[in-house]
């Protein structure tokens, strides 16, 4: 009898030794993007790579399409510790904690994606992490992108700031975004994204603004005629993890997670650039009238928005962004 018990104990120990991943915890990482979006594709590969590199000791479960709620809900869960990680759809979501997080709403902050990446990977990204993210007991693994937002509408092509006058644009209920529309002479109509397609269809609003992948995925080309490649706001997507989870990793595991996060960010940015170039052509083929804008005129017109941000939050983040 004693031999049987001893044999059973040894067998259980052998199973535990040979299959440590069966005891590993799966960490939940959420985001709002669709399964085919470059952010989800990159995160799925990130989870796979981390799992393999840690021999199953760290397993991330990627939960897409807002199944855990929107960005505000997920950030709340992340700060409280009920969510382990997330790719947050914008730095501005932190504005309720830190007013300077509105930096994500400053129009024409970056001339192109390369300038944005240089800032995020340099002192701007470090300053955002130190002053906005880390005080909420979170770790920032780097910054993915949701890209540049562009104007669409049913009234006229928008080329100059004067073309914005009188157009009713759906706006997120964010003070600086509303301020931007106001200084350009447009009417800002706060509205949830879920209501937007129907509102465009029925003429409740004339236009909206989003990155090209979102315009295509939401089929706005079915209810919008004009696409103006304004690139007026660049949305940064910080990749975050709760400090409780982060501190539970060994130094070697932290190194692996950071390295795989860096690879995922590079991969996602590459996919996003490829999608952007492709979608300009595809949206025109689907019937949208596509045009460039006079960016110098727009940059001059939105200076009151910059002045309002600086008055409330100082110049540190803006200077770090424009002089990386």
C-alpha cells in the first residue's frame, strides 16, 4: 500500500515537472479593435511569442472588439486590477486622471507617422509614461498606433479651413476636439460612435472624422461622399499592463515581454502603413471623392487649440513631441 501511494505521489510530481504550463495563469489583455485590425493581429502574435519564449509560463489572452467594454471601462478595470493589460485607444482616455493627457487631441501635432514614431519612442513617450501612465500603477510597454484621423462629409470637398464652415460633424465629447471644430467654423455634434452610421445615413450629421481603416471597416463610404485627407489628429495606442502583474514576472520574463512588445509595435506600425496606402485607393474605388488639404492653412487656423492646451498644461509634452 505504501509503495502504491509513493508511486502515485512520484507520478504526480513528474507530471507537474514535465508540464509546468498547465499551472500557468492566462492574463487578460483587451482592446476595442476588430479581429482583422492590425492591432489585434500584432497582439495575437505577441501573445504567441511570449507564450513560446517563456515556455508557457506567461499566457496572454487577447480579447478584441470591446468585449470587456470601451476604452474608459477597460482603463478603469486596468487601474483597479481586474484587468491585466490592454491596448488603449488613445492617450486622451487618461484625461480624467491627468489633464495633460489631452495632448492626443492637439491637432496637427505630427507632420507624418515617422515623426510620431520618433517622438513616441523617444523623450515624448518616456514623459507620457512617467507623468500620465505610471502614476496610475501601470506599466507602459510602448506605443502602437490608430493612425491619423481624416474628415469625411456629404456637403463639399474640404480643402481650406473655410470649407468646414456650417458642416455638422460628429465629435467625441472631448473639449479640445470640440474646440477644434469650433475654431474651424464647423458645428460639433457630440454623439456615441454606435449611433454614427445611422446619423450619417439620416442626415442628422453631415460628417465625421476617423482613421482610414475605421472609415472602411465601418462602411462610411456607403453614407459619405467626400474624403479629405486631413490627418488632423494622430491617435497613439499605449500598450499597458497592471503593475501587480508586471511585478509578478521575473526579471527575465519582464525582458521577454518588453522585447516581444517592441517587435509587436514595429509589426503593427508596418501593417498600419501598408493598410493606409491601400485604403486611399480602395475608398476612391468605392465611390468616395478623395482630396488633399491645405495643411499650412489648417495649422494656422487651429493655433487657438494649441494655445488653450498650453495654457492649461504647459509646454513640456508639446515640446517633447515636436522636438524629439
